[in-house]
């Protein structure tokens, strides 16, 4: 979370810089989906040049009347909804991000059936 006066792009820069020590955990990360707040050639270029990640902006079509599912956004929203079921992620119990990452990792293994007997 950032203060209200921090733009989404500035907040993303802060987040990516904080993730720098965790790069070995993110070796397989190649593509990040983002909404329209992250548009702009300079920001997309900075992400790619600095981290070698592709930031793909996913927009809904302006001519769409009413609510329509945007497929890539739906994947993200479904994942966040699934993570909400894990009670450890619901409150700020931990002082650092590492335990949260461990919980997410372990829950994803369970979700995918990797730890089935």
C-alpha cells in the first residue's frame, strides 16, 4: 500500500525495487498483467530494461456496454479471491513479506495438487 498521492506507476516502481533481493524467487516470472494505470512507453520500457519482465496492459473495450468479463483480468481476480480463503493472508500477522510469500507458495502447491498423497 502507498499513500494516495503516489501514482500507480510510482508505487509499482517501489514494489519492484523492494522485490529486487527476492529475484531468485522470481526467476520464472516473465509476464505481468496490469490495468490501464500502468500504460506508458517509458514505464513499460523501464520494467523490461531493469527486470526483463514484460508488462502487458490489459484494457476493456470502451464500446462494451455493461459488464463483460475481461479474460486476463478474470484470472487475476479469481486468484485474489482464492487467496482470500487462506485466513493467514487476511490480516497483517507478519512483519515482513516473506511469510506471506511462503503461505502463497504452499497454498498454490495444495491448490494444484502437488502435495496430494
